[in-house]
């Protein structure tokens, strides 16, 4: 029997028995909370966008078109307390960071006092304490625009790394200790994964050069200071690597099984989920090195009466228990938000359970 069970949290072309009729979930990823809720951006059949949360509790949504929220423009992220964050366009046409507290208060953070020109791209991340990490364009000393990494917490907005040069990639991830992990490139093309806490200089975790030819754009964090990332080696091949307290280890070696590894996520037990292409196969999501037994789903798989042609997830899409949230697109034009869960807690309202 398969170890994986899929729950269809939301889908297009169906009536889910909810108050909303979904048109599309693209191009953003869903997020997975520690309480088992899934948050995602969606466009409704009437053209409105919103941030939606479905799970064991009552479904809820923040719909654009009323008040200061004009549209939702990124994936949302959430914590177990019910706090929610995302990028959106406000009533003045600016893309800003929105934060809604568990109590229901919605506020926008334009960040003008921090020298921010434009928030984004790639979406924010949030930890259980409600600290939010995000990318933004900021003014450099020469008055040209450059990318920076910021954190919003109880002390306001703080620049973690205001790039004087180079470029930031992917999305910054804030861990439970408030440390922000991100990838940036130097002017000479060197790729670096760095970690930084408020009030401290960035710590360089790893860089390309002696051992690594390239680093993945989306590093992930785990418990007790763990940082996980994908990389290709100068000697050839690729893998998933972990770093903790200065110790670097290879977690997954592509070897002869996989021709490429695109990204990796990690849960509280230091278990890695990665997306990769096996030799002679198609891109899929894996929990181990066996190309069939350890595959969750991937391109070309049959599901919901059609064929999988696309999927999306990133470091916000896993929780400490290892539950995953995935956006999937199908050959017939249907889209779905799936949850991967061995225990499959009961969802409020609509869901389908699928045995693989």
C-alpha cells in the first residue's frame, strides 16, 4: 500500500460546496501551516483575487475589492495561531506587504521609512512568532535601485541585508529563532547562501567556487538551526545538502538515479522532500531515491481523470509534521490544490481523498 494520501483541498471546474467558485490558482504556491491548514491565492470566476485558508477549522478568505485591499499578488503564508501575510495591491495602486493578525486586524506595510521602493517578488515567509521575511527593491547609496532582504516583527521593519551590489534570488525564509536565510549573487557571479539575525551581520553559509558550481534559489530551514539547499558540484552531479553549526553534509546524492534536482524542503525530523527528474523520466516530487516507490506525484501522472502537466511548491509548502501543499495543473485545464498527508485530518466542507 502506498505511503502517500492526497487530499484535494480546492479545485477548479467543480462546486466545492463553499462560498467561492475558483477559476485559477496560478502562478503561486500554496502554504502549509503547523495546524494542518492550507493557504493559497486564487482568482474567482468573477475575476476577484483573494487569499484563502482551508483546513480542519472553518474556511476563511480575504477577498480583494473592499477596503484597502485591491488584489492579492503572491502566495500567502500563515502560522498555527492564524496570522496571515501576503503581497497585495492597495487602494493607491502600490504593491505592499499585507499582514492580518489572528484577531482579524488587516494592515499594510509599505515600508517607506525603511527606504523601500517596491516590495517583492517571490512572496513572504512567516514563522510561528509572526515575524515575516520578504524581498524588496531599495535605494542604494548611489541612488540606484537594488534588491534587499527585510524582516517585519514586533519592532517594525528591519533591513536584514540591503544589497549594495549583486542580486537576491528566490525567497528569504525566516526560521523559528528569527534568523533569515536567503541566496544572493555577488557582482563577480559568485552565488552565496547567507543567514542573518536582526542586528547582526550576515553569516555566509556556503558559496560557489571550490566545491559547488551552482546553488539552488530556494534554501529551506529546519529545526535547531538546520539549513537545507540544492546544489550542483564542480566535479559533476547534483544533490541536496544540509548545514548546521558549520557542518556541511550531503543528504541526497543524485548519483545515477536522477539527472537533476530542482529543489528541496525539510520537516522537523530533518526528513527531506525534493523535486527531481530521474534519468529517462519526468520531473516529480520524491521522499527518497527510489524513482517509483518514493515518488509522490509528477509530470505525466494520471490524477482526477487527467494528466499532471505542472506542479508548484516551495519552502512555505511543508510543515514540521511533513504535510505538503501542492498546486497542480492538468492537461484538461483543471487545477487543484492538494495536500499530501499520511494521516489525513478531516477537512471542513469539501475534500477528496485519493489513494495513490
